[in-house]
């Protein structure tokens, strides 16, 4: 029997299996290990992933996976898994799954590990079709600027008479994200306080979620915990699915 770990992310989803004793992400048809968490219903066709993201279907017919599951959403997720013909073994919180994946790889023993999960959660409302297109362009710019210093042009046609055309630099991206990054660091402080720990007590910090690739995020975390404590041994997009696959294979049915 094959057990799989599934990460239903807000922006992207990932599936992993255990192969030769190690977690491995399953490739999509396009060779990538993740796919957009989007489903679209276009006439009689069901589109999943990139085809759904790129289609012109009205956003009212597109479903995104919520980042924070309430009990009713959890129940709906379980039901969807059953309808897909899969047997659910366990629902695992994302940071816990990422911690399990990293510990499996590094065998940390009694050291203290902090998981910083900074994904792409969002809530679309009002003019959803337009916001969908704008968000896609902004996401592409964010991902490009996380790896390059070259300015990115964000272009969006609103209608025949109006368009958005903005040059976005890495400095501007950091400025726009500064408040969100600050709030995310504050959540880290709250977690440390609840655990009655300080940054000095933490031995390893792993970054999970695509937004942790933003250089400013990494710099803030390095400033808080120390650069040597930040670990990049595991793909932030795949860590949760890895941990889920490990747990699925470890738990007896």
C-alpha cells in the first residue's frame, strides 16, 4: 500500500510519497512539484492548477483552498478526500509537518526547532475577476524579485480606457511588504512567549512557504535568530507534504 502526504496550501499544493525510505515530491505533468490551489468549472470541463489559474472563467466559479481551516472546513476536506477514493489517516498542522520533515532529515535530537510558515494566504472580494488577474501579476513580480535585483513591470488592462503599468523594484517590494513582515515577526515573538522561550533558546529555524524566499524576510529572521540558525536544507514549498508523507507511513491504520 502506498501512503501519500498532501499539502493543501492557500496558493500552491504539493503531494509527496515515501520512496526508498525518503520523502519525494510527485511531479506534475509540467515537471513541477507544486500546482496552484485552484479549481475551475468551465462548461463541462473541470480545470485544476495552472489551467484553472489561466482560464477566463468568472471567479465565482473558482475555488481556492482556505489557509485556516474551521471545523466545518475540516469536515468538508475530509469528505472531499473520501469522495476522491482516498482513506484519510491524519490531519496535520502545516508547521508540525514541516518540523517532522526536517527532523527526519537531520535527526535533531533534543535541540529546539522553530518553524516560520509564511505562505500566500489571502481573501478575495469585490471585483474578484480583476483582483485575480492583479494578484497573478503581483505574485509573478514577487517571485522574480525574490531571486533578482532587476526591476519588474506589472501591467494590467482594466478596460479600454484604463490600465495599470507599474515598475516594481526590490526596494519597493520590501517597502510594500514591510508591515506584513513586521506582523509575521510579531507572531514569532508570541509563539516564543507562549513556549516560555527566547530567540537564544532556538537551535534551528526552518522557513516554510514561498514568501520566505523574499530576501527581506530572511534578513529579518537572521537578525532575530542569527544567520547560522536559518536552515535551507529543505524546499519551503515541499516541506509540509514531506512531513505528511512521513507521518502517513508511520501511523498504523
